[in-house]
């Protein structure tokens, strides 16, 4: 007799998941007006795309359709789209098998503003076919547009589940590449805008049209104008891509349901390697300090037990030989300062008063052992940079972002920023390293309990970052100089040592000052990004301050002293770096327990108490928070267009004040604008840090 199945029927399971998603969307729209604003903006963009389809170029339309689908896949990763979706990890306890779970999740992901707006935007393809070729080709283009919409739907689901929730290096690198590309294009939109305008007006060049024929976004319109055989092959190709995406998503769902992990199965074998296991030598049996009470012995221990007296199994640590040497020295010092036990007193004969306990001297770590501890932290950090998904994501983002900021202006025939690709990548690598302490969880207790561990921790972290960032900065700078041989490379070469020296230590202090832990430090994923804008700005302040003297010497200094700008940058970077190290050492020595407690806190911080709609009563009661929002928003105007764009790129315009002046007055006004904007941003950060959180 066959046992009855407890699984939910497929149709019921799919309908239940769709209703769950509809309920979530309805509540989100009622509680937060931001999705409605996004829906309105998306509908306007889709309407413009349909309007362009009536009179625009066919190949440009396919480029825009492909960019729309790609943005549909990538933007949820940037904007936190994982939070508003149903995921298989949330439904592992439900009696739903893999097939209905996959179908239900995909159907539920189709319920939302993004899929609806995307379907409206892709309807521009059949509109173009109907205007240019008639009703028959429009039907074929509509079928291709529907398959392209399904490809975006499945691709978004796969990206959010595989990339956004991945715990391995592949997901972290892909996420960092996506975010860096999107931010790089957004930051260089002024350089890409002329090229985009030319494509919209005249269409892509002939060389690009040949490449577009291999892009899936071109296949719906190509099938609408092709013979029946090639048209069928193109539609089958889109169908095959959708099937591959569904199969990949099914595999991800099956892994989550079977293993109970977001993406990769968690390792359970954590046995240390033979070379890494360090066991302290056993103490002699005759030593009083080596006596370890048995489990049934309830006699209180009257003095501390040396670490050398512990069993080898319990004292095995997964640390390098430098840490083992520190442990052995600590054990010897504890044995030396342990006071002798007083003799037992008789009730009849009062004994002499017990002597006061001897003062325990503070152990002094020799320079050689401290250097070995720094090397041990350096090795640990380098392994973390190679394995930790969030560190890989940060590093990939910095490299891609800096590279695009320097190289994308070449599309507009502006090669001034090409040598700056290296310094920009290093600068953002420093900014993205401002939350490394929060990524390590409670592992900070080891340096806090080790003599000299605080100093070794700060120096080891700084050296590890420098080992990682130095080759990246040098290679990208050299590549930019080779790409733009006509540009003077001295400013970039002068700024590079400054941002390297200051960028290695400033994030260490910021990471200790503002601890932002992840939810699960043992199994972090690429979606658990705790970095906030305040930490990023603080980490940027040190390298920018160190780079200012060298840059000023190159641009405005005497011609005879310009070759000394790299030396000035190195000296300023070392000075700022030394100050940041002093702040980090002081923070870890005085507030080490607070930092450790903050790193181990897994409770989500309360959301900022800022209304999403206009509330005069709230603004009257929270004037400081309102002024913080105003200053943080308006402070970038004097810094970027009124200041840096005038000083660096010589931008001129009617609303740019400094462009109407000349000589020293122009430079002074631009520098004053930068100082004004920096003061506004700093004041806004201070006010924002004092805002009420409830």
C-alpha cells in the first residue's frame, strides 16, 4: 500500500505563491509610496521607447531593448531587490516539491511593477514592426518580445538567487563587476552622452550592426522580417535561452531545498591542516601549576593555570608560529608572577596576616615577536582577501569603477583622465575597505587577548591592503599612460603614492570607529553589504587630504619643484597614514571591548525616522535631521560642478561662477567652492549622526 503524499498539489502551490507575492506588493504600495514613484518613472520611459519605435532606427531600438532587459536583471542587485521577493530559502519548510516551487516562484516574480513596466516597454518591438511592415510581422515580433520578456524575468530570478545570494568568489566577482559597471557608466554619463545621442539620431555604425545580429534583443525584429525558416530558428533560439534559464533556476531551487543553504553547501569539516595546528608543549608532571583538576573534583582552583598545563587537545589553535610563541611567552610570564598559596591556618593559633598580592607586571612583547605577529595577521588578511566574498566584491567594484571612470571619457575624445584610472581604483578600494572589522564577526577577541595584538592587528590589516592595492594601482596607472601618451602623467604619479600610503591605514581606523557587522559572519554572501555612505566618505577623507599637497604642487607650484611632487605625495601619505594608525591603535586599545561587542551584534539597526512624504509637523520637530538632508544633498553642488570640474577639466558654463573669472581669481573661487561644499557635507554628516533613530 502506497503512503499518501503530503506534498501540496502543483496548481495549488503555484496559486498560493502568486497570492503571497500579490499580498506583499499590495502592502508595500500601501506603506511606501516609493514604488509608485518608480512605476511612474518607468512608465514614462516605456512610453518614450514606444514613441521612438514609431520613427526611430531599428538597430538602435534593439540596443535600447537589450539595455532595458539587462537593467532589469542588474538593477535589483544594486537596489536591494532581494528583500521584496519570495525566495526558496524562505519556503524550505513548506510541502512543495522542486517543480511547483520553481514555477510558483517564477510566476510570483512576474507580479510586480518591474515586470509590468518591462512588458510595456518591450511592446515597442511589435509597434515598430506594425508601423514598418504590417500586422503579420507584428505578431511575430510580439512573440519574440514575449520571449525576451521571459528571458529578463528568468535572468533576474537567476541573478538574485545565484549572484546576489552566492557565498562563493564567482558570485562576489560578478556582483562587483555589475555594480562597478553601472556606477562607472553613471559617473561618466557626460562622456557617453554624445555617443548615445549620435546612436539615437543616426543609428549604430555598420561595424556594430554585424555584432548586434548575435544579440538576443535583435532577434524579435529580425524574425519579423526574415523568411519562415530563419524566423523559426530565431524564435527557437530565444526559447532555448529561456529554457536554459529555467533549468539553471530549477537547479538553484533544488540545492536550496536539499542542502538548506542559500547557494553553496556549507562545509562541516573544519579540521586544521597539520602545518597550522600548533600545540603548546606539555608541562612537567611535577610542576604545581600543571595540576589540572578532574571533572569530579569540585575543589576551587586557588591560582591561575598556565596555558602550558592545558591538555594538548584543548590548547590546539589554528594560528601561525608567531601566535604560538606569544602564547608560550604569556604562559611563562603567568607562571613567574603566580603568588604562592598561603599555609592553612589553625583556629587556635592565629597566623600572621596574609601578605598583599604582588602586582602583576604588564608583559612586554619583544620586537621580534611583534614583527612575527604582524606577519601572521598579514597572512590571515591576504587569505581573507582571496576567499571572503564581500572583500572580493569590494575589490572588483573598485577596479571596474576606477577603470571605467578613467577610460570611458575616451569615447568623447577626452584622454585627460586615462592616467587617473590607477589612483581612482586605489581611492575606491580604500573607501570600500571601511567595514572590514564588521565582516570578521567576533574574531577580534584574539588580538585583544594577545600581548601586543592590537598593534599587530592594525599594522597587519594595513600591510595586507597595501599588498593587494599596490599592483592594481601601478598597473592601471601605467595602462592609462600608455593609452593616452599625450597627457602629462605627473599629476597621477604624484597622487598615487599619497592615496596608497593614506588609503592603507585610514580604512582601518574607520572600520574600528564605525562597525557595521553582517548578519552571518561565518557564511557571508554577496548580498550582505553593510557599507554605508558615512563610512565611505570618512575613508575617502584621508587619501584625499594626503593627495591635496602633491596635486597642488603639480598644478599651481613652481615649474622647478614639479618633479618633486611624487615625493611630496609620499611624505603627505605617510604622515596621514601615521595619524590614522595612531587613531586606530588608540581606538582598539581604549574601546576594544565595545568594538568587539558591536562586531558581534546581529540585530538590524532601526530605520532612520525620515518620512517619505511631506510632513510639516515632523520637519518642525526634527530640524537638525532636515538640515542634514539638505546639506548632504546640496553640498555636492559646490564640490563637483563649481569646484573640481573647473580645476581639473576646465569646464565652463553660465551657472558656474568660477568660469566667469580668470587667473588666480578663478582658481581661488573654485577652491573656495570646494571648501564650502566640504564644510556643508561635514556639517550634514555630523547632524545626520545625531538624528533620532526611533
